[in-house]
């Protein structure tokens, strides 16, 4: 099933090609920017007229005449406006027929793509030396939303959790672990709080130069494959991954152990990376290190910026591993897109490694490498979100606080529920509020983390949308059964028609998110959808209407609920039947 926008683009495009005599015309059909312009508008006529050397208004008129003569059941009427825009009004019967088709198979709300691709989504990817902190929230949930959206469209998604498990910090941690287990045993308890463990190790490292030397020697041993060091390292990594998994489960994020492709996985390929760069004559030595200089990357002073590949002591760097990872994703997995959902502060890193990869042939010509950058989560003081004392906040603590606050809120709103109900509602609402507050902002900007707005039942928030959903479900429960066979037979009220058209546009928004990777577009859509539902609910009696109209409106309610539920699901937000 194609979206309305796709159908209109095909139809208007074909007519435009025919009357202009130019092949493959793009009619640029978009959702109408104002209600008086109809349901959709075609903005492409003017540029085609320019190419064809014809009068744009005349061309628009010819297109409309041609399409009207074709007696298209989808269309109620056209208008030519301004210099050559075409306003498109869809017919009510076509809308209702399409609704019936979707009602018979709700999966059609978001149809499968005609061109399924293999897509890598690299997200979350924390460094395992420390516990996940608030800085990992954005990448984890934006990435998960994109993976869900693309997967729902029928693409083959390969999630990659590119965790940092191989850097110098692990030498320090391993040495500290070896020391402790020699003197005290019982490591798992000590590792239960990774954050304090890291701090204790760091303190020891800074205070004792013998220990620091041992730590440095440990990295070399680890990276050289020393069996004893590997065992201790693996113990640490396992413990750290358990912490991550607990967060993913709490967040309802679809990552698991099988999505892990840690930095250490690429260790075996790093020598080959250097050789390949050498063969391509891209390496030069700068201050003893092996680097690649590409002319398009220069610093403020105009001097070329290096991509450092190998340090003087032989150690490899973050970029080296990323080149190996590009090779794996492009050449071995044969992915067609590879998304990197990573902090905007790594922009230059990705521009550089993508460019080096292309230059040296680590990527094939048909992969699109995309850095999906996001900004920083700020506190109310406009600085990166921290505790009062300036420490980073553990992600698990933030999520627990969200659940605690949601519980208070629900208890206020809805006294008299039992304990299990409070717990379930608070967990879902608290997590949803945090996720939605983030996903609903344009990912490229920084945003201010604010408990009170995200937990409000008014405005563009998760509680508002979840409440709207629960409210529709409660209306539907009033009709005992048999609603499945009931169809939408009335869109004569503006509020009904607007709501139905909006429901059909879910798939168009999903298309945009899949292409441009902005989850906030889906959030805005769902907020507007809920708003249109509220308007419909206020202006159109449902249960009090006569039988046929009542059923038509209930069917519209049911379709709205499905669209909300499916949309929220793509954001990784679970709905509640009652709140
Ligand atoms: N571990 C890195 C960090 O915490 C993020 C890794 C992102 N993915 C990648 N392929 N570089 O900054």
C-alpha cells in the first residue's frame, strides 16, 4: 500500500510529464501548508515550467485539466493557485474506503517499504570502564527509535553497540582488580557499583606511581593477548555489560548482548588498516605518530588536521577502530546505510573517518555513512546536566527518580489504586516521560532537562499522549463487542474528516523519520493527532449519536487509538489501557 503522498506524487508527476513533454517530473506534492489550500498541494510545477520554457500557470491548468478528464476517484477537486501551485482536495469516499482497508489490517497504517535496505544502526555505545551516565541517554533512545522505525518499514536492521572496552583505562581497572582479589577476594560485590570502583582505581593510579606503571604495563599485556589479563578483563566487561543491560531493559530499549560489537572485536583488523592506508600512500609521520592528512580538513590556523592512526608506542586509536568498523559494515555486512547515533561533538571525527574510508576503500561506493548527531542535555542553569556538586549523574539514578516522581503524580491524580497498579503505571509513565521529552526535541540542538514539563499532563508530553490513548480505550470499552466489522461512514463533520486524514498521514511521517532521522517529527505528529482527536471528541457526540453514526465514530476512535499506539511504539513508549 502506498501513502497518499506517494500516490499523488506518482499521479501528478505522470500528468506533469505528459503535458510538459519532460520525463520524470517531480511534482513535489506536500501536505497542504494551510487548510484553505486543500489536503495536499503540488509545488513542483513552477520549476518544471522553467525547464520546459512554458507559462507555469498555464502548465498547472493543463495538468488539472488532464487529471480531471481522467476521472480519478481519489480526487474531489483541484485548484490552481498563485503562480502555479495546485491545491488538491481528496474525496471523502476515497478516504473512507482507504480507512476500511486499513481497519481490516492495521499493519497497513505503516506500510512496508518497496525498497528494503540493510541498515546498520550504531547506538548507545558507551565506554565500559564506567557506569552509564546521563550523557548516554540521548544516543540510546534516539538510536533505538530509528532502529524501530526502519525495522517497522521492513528494512533489515543490524544494531551495533560499539562499546569502548579496550582503551588505556582498562589497564588501570585490571591492575586494581588483581590487587584487590589478591588481598580481599569477592570481586563481584566490589564491582556492583562500577562508579565507585572506577574512582577508587583512579585514586590509586594518581597516588602511587608504581601502581601507575603496573597499570600501563597491564594494557600492553591485555592488548598483547596475555591469558591471565584477559580473564580479569572479561570479568570486568561482563559485569559492566550487566549494568548496561539493566538500563536497556528499564528503558525498554531493544538492545541485547547479541548486538554487541565492541571495539575489541576489531583488534585483529587494526594492523590491516594501517597496511591498507600505507598501500594507498595516505600515511605520513607526524611527531612520531602515523597520521592521515586530507586537504579538506584544516584547523583554524589553516594547517592540515591529522587523523591519528597509530601512536609512537604502537598503540591504535579511536579512529583506527572506526575505519575497521566501516570496513566490516560496508564490505562484510554489505550494508547500504550505516547510521552513527553519536554526540555532535564527534562530528569532525566522523567527517574525517568517513572521508579517509572512502579515499582508502574501506567503504564501498554504495553505502551511505551518516552521522546522526545530537546535542547535549542541559540542566536548568544552562550547563551540562550534573549533580549539585558537579558530578555526572548515573543514568540508573535518573530513571529511578523519574519513576518515583511519576508515582507521586499518579497517586495525586488517581488516589485509591492498588500498589501493583501504581507500580506499573509509574514505571511506564516515568520512563516514557524521560524518553519523550528527549525525542520530541530537534536532536541537533541542546535541550534543558526539566522534570515538571516532561511529567505534565498538558502539552507535548508523554503523559498527555498516554492519557489520550487510555481515554480512547475507555470510550471503546463502552461498546461491548463487534466493533471490528464496523466501518467509518461519516466524515461530513470537519473534525471527523481532519482526524481521519491525519491518521492516514502517520505513514508519511514515518517515511520522513526513516529518511532524515528526526524522531521529533513523529512526536509532533502524535501530538497533533491527539489534539485533533480532542477536537473531534468535543465537537462530535459519540455514544449519544444514533446507531450508525455512533459506530462510525467509534470506528474512527479505534483507528486513532491504533495510530497512537503504533506511533508511540516506534518511539519505544508503551501505552496503558487505564491510567
Ligand atoms: N564509545 C564512544 C563514546 O563513548 C562512542 C562510540 C560511537 N560509535 C562509533 N562507531 N564510534 O564516545
